[in-house]
C-alpha cells in the first residue's frame, strides 16, 4: 500500500512489514480522542493565523462528519491503516480534499499520540473510579448489615482475635479508597498537554499551546518538547495503580474463595456468580473470584512489560513506544471488568454469621483478653501471657475451651482469677472492649461506616 509518508522512500513496504508496523487494532479505540485533538488543533491554527478560518471550518466540519460516521457505524475503521491518526487524516482528505492536508501543520504524530493516549485514559480512569465507588457501595451495604456479627480475625491464617465481619470488610474499603486517590494523583500528573511539541523539538509556527491545552481540558502545556513526546511515565503510574487495585481484589478474592469452602462456610456466593462442575454434581465454584485472582498476574505483566519497554530508550520518540497502548489498555480493561463483576458478587453474597460465630468460639481467640484480665489486675503482661498459655494447653489436653473451664482450675493457676472473668472473655466483650481508634469496637466501626458513606456521597456528587 502506498504510504502517506512516501517521499524519502517509495513508501512501498512489504505487506508483512505493514502488518507488523500497524497499531490500528489497538489505537482505533482512541478515534474520538484523536478527532477531538485534531479539532482543537485546527481551531488553534486558524486563531493564530497559520491557516485561514475557512480552511479550519472545512477541516472541523469534515472531522465532525467522520466522528459521527464512525459512531454510527457508517464509516468502518480500515484494519489496513497504519494507525488511527493516519486513518482519520486520510479519510479527512478524501472527504474534504486538499484542505485536509493542512491539518497536520505544526504537528507530528509523536505529539498527537501522546495527547490521544492521555485524553483516552482520562476517560477510562473516570469509568474505573466510578466502578470503585460501586464496589465501595457494595462493601458498605454488606458491612453495615453485618457490623455486629462476630467472626474470628486471623493472623498466619490462625484464629487470632475476634472481630466483626463489618470491620473485616471495611479494611478492603480503605484499600480501595487509597486506590481511588492514587488514580486521582496519577491523572493530575498526567494532565498536561504535549500538543505542540511536534516531532521532538517544537515548531517554527507561531502556535498557541496554552489554547490547545485548555481546549482539551489539560492543566497547562508540558514544559519540554523532548520529554513531551517521549514521556510514558503516566502509563507506568496508571498501570501500577491498576496493579495495586488487582492486588487488593486478588486478596479479597482469596478470602471469598476460602470463606465459600465447606471448611469455612462463612459465605455463600449467589448462584449468579458461581459455576458448577461438568463432572462433580455437588460443586459450586467461585470462578469469578478465582478469575479475578488469576487476572492479577496479567496486569502485573502489563506493568513489567511497560517498564521494560521504556528502560533502554534514547530520547525522544521511538517506535517501541507504540507498545504502550497494548499494556495500558489491557490493564485498564482488565481492572474495569474485575471491578464490574466484584461489586454485584459482594452485594449478593449470603453471609453465614452463625458459622462465623461458631468458628470464633473455637480457637482460643479470647486468650489475649484473658491475659489482659490478669494484667488489669496488676500482673505483668509477660507473666499473664505465660499463665494463659498454660491454661490454653490445659484446655487442649482436656478437650475444653476457656469459657467453660471451671473457676477452681483457673484459681489453681492464679489466685487473681474470679467469677467475673467469664464476662470479660465473652466474644461480645472482646469485641466491644476494642475501643481504640480504628479497632473492631462498635463505635469505631460506626465511624468507619460513616466516613465511607460520606466518601461515596462526595464522589458521586462530583
Ligand atoms: N502509532 C504510533 C504510536 O502508537 C504513532 C506515532 C508514530 N510516530 C512515528 N514517528 N512513527 O506510537
């Protein structure tokens, strides 16, 4: 195929090379953003007197038509085009004639693509932020409903101390709120306009970069033309924020998978978010959660791929950078799909509070509270710790639990023990007495819930 850049060469590259070189399969996703960038550029060219008003009007009207036709399906993006920038420019010239060739004045595909990816990702991140809010809302709903339900809290996957299920879920809300913040930070740093950097060195035309920057909703133009066309830090920042979201979803998935097992039976996922086995009739598998956990590896790969693609590149633009979109878009799409399925999966899961409570009754998770009982009555913590350890060993040897051990046995270990100890080590007391800020006590959980509700409300109002 004869190339738009034919000149220095005949533009007659091998078909195999054309195919290899093309990025249309991925960058066609950015057609709206490419057209928007071109419209603002054409308008600026007219305002600065670089092209005439009439030419700009013809170009902008032509671009408008292309946008509408791609949107409606009347115009198909050719899979044979080299990239979306070339396709739109070529179509424009086909439609409006010679004047279409003026669009690329004072611009290069190098600054054009840097603009497009930023504009595209700004929109993608906005969608992902909404999906995070949706998931936070689902977490809120389940946490609120189960704010008093006691479960074992774990360390080393061993029962440790009682917590409420609401408190446990709210830990994930904290992670997702930080994720949300990271996306906002990354977008704020990304939101500078490279347009006008041209190929690498700037341009001899009297362009107005502030005008195009504000026309495209950027904070300001970027400062250095070489950096403008070679910077892909924002891709790395975004993918790393996506990777961390996946880490959180993956940990959450792992817990949901465990909780859904017969061994735990803490939750049962709604049928809508599970699958059966083709051979084992009894199975109800947490495939959605497992897939989220699995796809996490893929997003990590996108991050490492992008970092590695960039590490040896000399300034400024190199074709290697065309690969940025493969990883970035894949990571964004993967994270969006995972968030999308996660919210209804969490919202509809059945919480088996009785099983959680029963598990909390086993495993001596009130042992710390028993030690605290002695400590509050003057015994040094280390001594109390040892006494309680011995009592736990006694219970294990006698097949009983701390709550059921007779007072005489307690007294034989320490004269400090008295009948009030049973109230002090009840699961309810253990939870209710964890009154420190951020702890599992009811006031703390209430204020975490209120803060989350507020966060969701504020973000939705924006
Ligand atoms: N398709 C290219 C990319 O995605 C656009 C920029 C091409 N620039 C160039 N000098 N060949 O990076």
